[in-house]
C-alpha cells in the first residue's frame, strides 16, 4: 500500500525528477518526467494537486471500491453547501461503487430535479450529499410520484418518464438505490442529481473474458501491461466503450489495463459501461502478462 504522505513529499521536493512517479509504479511517465523536468514544471504541479485530491496513487483511486466480499462504504467526504450568493457552483462528485452489499451497479443516470414551490437558492442543498427516494402513491397530482430527500427534507421529485418508472420498480421490489446531488445552478434555478440502480449479484448475468491489448500503450503512453502490475485479483474493474477505438477499454483504479475481446461485445449488448472483477493475473517466464476479468450485467 503506497503512502499518500510519502508520495506528496517526494512530489513536492523531487517532482521535477519524477521520483514520486517511480514510487507509484508509473515507470514510463517517471522517465519522461526525469528528462523533461516534470513536463516542464506543469506535470509536477498537476501531480501535487492529484495527490492532495486522492487521485494519484492506485490505492487512493480504489479506496471507494470494494468487491462483494468487501462491501463498498458510503461516500464520507464532507458535502459542500451551496451559498445563495454564488450564482453557480460545481465541485468534484463521488462516483457510484461498482459493488455494494452483494449488489452490482446496473444503471446510472443524471437528471434534473423537479422543484415545487421553491428555488435552488432556497433549498441550499449539499453538493455531493447523499439523497434518498420515496414513493408517494397518495400524491394527488401523480400516484407514481417519487420524492427526493436530503437530510429528511423533500427537495423535489423525479420527472415523469423512464427514470421515474425504474425508480418505482426498484423501490417496490426493495432493490438498492443510491443517489447524490451532482450540480446546482442557482442562476438558472436548476439542480441535478445522479441515481444508481443496483441489482443482486445472484440475479445478474456474468461471464469471464481474457483481456486483450495488454502490450499496447494507454492514453498517456504507458504500457497497459505495466499498469496491471500494481493491481491484484479481486480488484473491481469497469469496461467502457471507446468510440475512437471501437472497443471496450477495461479500467482499474483509474488506469487502463486492457481491452475486451470481440466475443465480449455480444455479452455487453451495446451497454456503454459494464462492471466486473479481476479474476486472474499471470506473468510467464518471459514476463508477458495474461489476465482475465469476470463481468456482470
């Protein structure tokens, strides 16, 4: 487990030599920093910010992700209250964990909140703060209404449509729903929220695939094969479709670790994002890597 404090000290004092990147296992970019004085000082400064925001080390990026044997914890970062004097404010938002308490993330959406007899300024919501959902079958205007709450305060409602229909089904079945406020625009009187729909893993389809493209470089020039060395079997992964490459790129802890083979596309069924778990990492006598992931949908 790499230390944030150690990485920060190395970055502050020796960042122009890329020592902090060698420490984090980012060998290729470390060499690049060494010969360019920390990408001419720009990369050095950016890395200090990333380390402080817990977005640099692999173990930092994985801190909110757990497998089914290690349920994900709720976001513990302090939500930000929106000041009425600020016309618009956005802050980095938490992401939904792939797995939580035996459930897997099946869908996630971002929508605008339907406000009634109030304004975004008056609500003074907490950006990134958790929200809950409650059916209101007794609602005189819509017996399918789903209210959105934060700290036991009703903020508004889910708009009619697909998200409302899905929320009603999930709430009726007692299936897991997670949500948080994602943005507030006081000047335009708009509040957006994100909602994650979870399904019991026992009810999800799963299939194992061998990763491809391990010897190719990622978007910042590092070998995916080198990236995968810092992870372990059981780590959570995400496969996201890349339009440019026309392939599903597999991510783990913020790093590209490979692509899905062609036969996985039928399993994916054009879903933009699929969750999974690393199930195998092997290196042969020539130090070539092979890896497998188990995907859920």
